[in-house]
DNA sequence: TTTTATAATTGACCGCGGTCATTTTTTGTT
DNA sequence: AACAAAAAATGACCGCGGTCAATTATAAAA
C-alpha cells in the first residue's frame, strides 16, 4: 500500500477554484455553469465532482473566502460604539449577500451551524460571525448601550434572524425601489437591543 | 375573435392538483416528480407547465392550501392571552414547515411579500398571517402583555424573522436530537415582546 | 355545415447538474 | 527496470426540470 502525496490533486483543485472565481467575476454567481468551469480549466466534468460534493460545494468555497475577507475587515475596525454603529458595521456583509440570491440561499443553508467540517469555509465563517457578534454585544452591554436582561448569545442569534429576514424581504418584495437591507435592518436592531425602561 | 370558456382547462388543472396532492401524501413534498404527476394525470408534460410556471408553482398551490387550512384553524382559536400562548398558537405552523425543507424554502421565497397576484395562494396566506399576527399583538399590547414601545407591525415582522431563523437552524444543525422549532422559538418571542422595565 | 380564429394539449427536444465504470498517472516495492 | 496498488482523471451516460413549434379540440362567424 502506498500513501498518496497529493501535489497534482491540489493543483487541479486550485485551478478549478481560480477559473471559477474568474467566471464569477465576469458573469456573477448565478451565471456559473459547471461545464464552463471544467472547459476553461481543461479537465473533465467528473474531476470537478471528485473535488467538490456538488456545484454548491464549489460555490461555498468561493463565497466562504469572500465572507472571510469581509469578516477580517470587520474585525479590524473593532467593537462598534452603539447600535447605529453596529448596523453600519454589518452593512458591507448585507450588501454583499444582497447582490445575488445564490449567496443568500447558500448562506442560509449554513446559518445556524454550530460545528464545521475542516473544509467547510462557509460554516466556519458563520460561526466566526456569531462569535464576533456575541463579543461585540458583551461590550455593548457592559457599556450600557444594549439591554442586559438577555445573554449575548441569544441577542446575537436574534440579530442573525433579522439579517435573514431583511434579506428575504429584499429578494422578494422591494429590491431596487426599496431601502437598502442595512437601512431595513436598523429598526429591528434598535428595538431588539434597546435597554428596557 | 372568440372568448374562451375554460371548462376543459379547469378540469385538467384540478386533475393535476389532485394527482399531485396524492403523490405528496404518499412520497412527501420532496418526492414529487413532474413526470409522475403527468403520467398519473394522463396528460403530457407540457400541459403541466402551461398551468403552472414551474414545479415550484405547482408546489406553491398545494402548500398554500395547506397553510390556508392552518390559518383557518388558528383564526378560530382567537387571540392568545399571553406570549406563551402565542408560541403555542404558532407551533402547528412550525411543525408543518419543519416536516420538509421544500416547504421552508418555498415559504421563504414568499416571506416579505406585501402584495399578491390573484392566484398566488402562498403570498396571500403569508400576508394573512402577518395581518393576523399584527392584530394579536395589538390586543396583547392593549392588555399589557407585550411591549408598547414599538408598532405592532414591526413586532409582527420581527416574529416572522424569528420563525425563519428557528426553522433555518432546525434544518441545518440539530433536527431530531434538538428541541422542536416551537420550543426554540419561545425564548426569542419572550425577549422580543417583553415589556421594558 | 363549412370556415376560421383561438384555446388547449402534445411530445420530441434541450440544458445542465451529477454518476460511475473504465483508463491513465503516480508512487512504493522487489 | 519491472511490477503492483492506489490515486487521479476521464467522458459516456442518466435524471429531471423546462421549452416550443406543431397538432388537435372547441366555439363563434359566415
């Protein structure tokens, strides 16, 4: 028996991801077709599916990387000072998801995940987001800028729910004519986090 | 030019819906295949797509009818007396949606809709649900059982968000081992509706 | 009745995601 | 170098949702 070094395999995978990212850049997420990816990568169709469970698996990696980048930026900016700042901090994420329903559907499939497989970038980034939110809320609570009658975890999960709700409305009802998702989010956050009294 | 009486057409449509409902009964929503429907209805494939925009359009009618039935029952029971009763009132709906991801995905696509086409049963029932919720919340507010610092519409939409959140978690993370969606919903409602102070 | 315009239905066809038995390439062993 | 065994890649094939030009049924007009 032999142990398999996977150098060639890693190259193929990288090439697939690179090509897919380029296509997404040109045509958007919903314009990505498996046939195009394998054609431009110069590999057979089956190869793609030996690297990724399905088309969504490929998309998940791309989207996960993008979300990771967004989270990095959020983290750099530190804890928001109040609820309004919290909304502003979440805006880039909302804008990103709002650009294409495919992103929303995929993220929704992972939201609520509490444990991630090593390669599940999306699940991992979701957990990271909830953790970050929880941390922020703790700070806000300590500063008296958020209600203290609930644990920060519950508040964070609630916010997650509002994010999904606002985006759902965005993709269904209004779209262009309506306010931006971030604008729609704000009243929920204000009401949800408002210190009682 | 002639006006077309659509008797035959209505019969075909009814037959398709009847057959589809039977298949759903036997195989569940996710087991429904267009081929089976048209085969058992004794019509050609194209016919189905002249009656419904796509497979989801057919499912939407079936699901919409079921949701309508659930809403009828909810309405009969009158306004819940407090938040705990509200959770209980929403439980049947949660249980129904929790039974199959197809339902959740489809309802999510319509949640947030503010106006319905005449034949869009799902959208109509969604609006009805929000309206009913808003009414209930008004009563709860008047009785001092819910916070009065926010308009009932906002509270109702917030609840909608929590419903989606809880169901999303249900389909992703726990499923069988976890608590029921209704159980998971309760803390959110308690926190969201709690009168400040 | 014959004609004619339109409603309703048909089914061959397509696109595209996903599978899997087979073939090619790589790596470790003698 | 020759061989065996596992890894990696292949591409013909399938399932299934959805399309559309062609066909048939239906009802009003001549």
